[in-house]
């Protein structure tokens, strides 16, 4: 079993346990480096004032923890990214594309947490 995977996710406390439990299983890793921001997905899907800081943290996880699995997460009713579910799901796809381009050797997973707090894997 590998040691580390990485998740870029919202700081919202309602989703943390579900996201970690899901990804520890999917990635098959012992630990999950967890990088958070309010409405994280919008900072990964496009360049904002927070993007450089987020990617800097991600670089540490990849370079120093040898993480080879990266997840990007968005969720229903996000206070930090107050837009429609459809826009957020499109942002997940855009974020996945950007992460695959930046880290071509990594597996990139997108997750959507719906109104029932169910984890859905986004395929692209
Ligand atoms: Zn949120």
C-alpha cells in the first residue's frame, strides 16, 4: 500500500469524512494530504487569487510525499462557490483536465457531493 494521495477540496465540514473515507479506499493509500479552501473547485478550474497557493501546496504533496493520486472535489450548497450544481460539475471536469495536464503521471479523480451528501465519481 502506498503512503499518500492528495485531495483538493472545500473546507466545508459536512463533506470531510465522506470524502476521506471514499478516497482512502479508491486510492488505496494510508494517508490523504488534504488541501482546503472555501469553494476550492473554482480555484482549480480557473486561475484566481488563490490558485498559486493551492498549487504550491499540491506540489509539496507530489514532490515530498510522492503522491500519485489527486482528487478534486465540489459539493452541493457550497458557500464558497455559490453557483449552480451544473456549473460546479463543469468546474470539476475543467479542474480534472488542468490537473492531468500539470501532473501527467498522476491518477486524477473528480468527486461531486450531491444534495443528499452522496459521493459521486465524475467520469471524464
Ligand atoms: Zn463548499
